[in-house]
């Protein structure tokens, strides 16, 4: 019995350390994104370079997508230092493209939405960590919801419907709240079954980072009146 208790204690400690590392790296990514976004938004030269040149703007977008796919697909083959570098680079590039929110929304709106999003994220993530209910079945449903949001967003680029944009935002909030809950539980289970490691923490941080950023954007569109 004592051996089992010691083993259980070690597993609990490993999981806690892994989750702590995930949240730390997520916080680093968010802080860097916020800093870069604010810096770019206050630099006319940088704004002109990024948003005045479609080649640069879309180059950043595709660069971000490439970094996400590289990290997700090659996390087990690359070095820890490389994984950290790619994650930091992604957070910085994302900050550059997200700087547009300072041109579209009042800073008071951005600030209030950030705190609302943070509170929502914390509650959702805590539920995913503490619930005993198996949320595995939510994965495919949420993935289909995410695909639907992407398709609807692409269509709305041509339709330019404010009502459709608002509908997408409300559905997006529900989907990304669900993904936050699901991904948190999945990370906890991964630490228990596959073992916790530093590279896994980077990938986990990227996953929750993406949940937070997308939840923030959806909420910002709602609070800010659906402007794009």
C-alpha cells in the first residue's frame, strides 16, 4: 500500500510540474505576443510594412501556419531548443499580425475583453483539469465546429455580412471554451499515460495559447460590435 501511495504521489507531482510548465510557456507566448502587437501598433513604419504590403502580410500568415504545423508534426524529432525557438518565433509573428486590433478597437475595449477572456479561460481550464468526466467524445464534435467556423469565415470574406460575422463569433466562443476544457484534460491525461517531458510542454503551451488567442478574438468581435 505504501509503495502504491509513493508511486501515485510521484505521478501527481510529475503531472503538476508538467501542467505548471505548460502554463508558464503559454504565459511567455501571450506576453510576447502582446508586447509585439503593442510595439507594431505604435510604429507607423512597421504598420506600413506589414499592412501596406500584402506580400509581407500574407507571408507572415503562411509563416505562422507553417510554424504551427512544423511544431505539431515534428515535436518528437526536433531538439527542445528548436521547439522553444519555433514557439517564440510564432508568438512574435502572431503579435505582429494581431497588432491590427489596436487600429480597429478602442484600447479600453481590448483591455476589458482581455480580462473577460482570461477569467473565462481560467474557469474552463480548471474545469478540464478537475472534472472526472471523460471528455474524449467532445474532440470530434469540437473539431467539426472549428472546421465550420473556418469555412463560414472564408465565405464571409466575400459576403461581408455583419450578422454572419457576429454569429460566427458567438459560435466561436462556445467552440473555443469547449476546446480549452478538452485540451486541458487531454494534456493531463497525456502526462499520466505518455509521461511528461519538456517538448510536450511546449506543444501543450502552443495548444492552449491558440485556444486563448482565438477565444479572445471572438470575444473582441462581440464586445467591439463585430468589426473586422
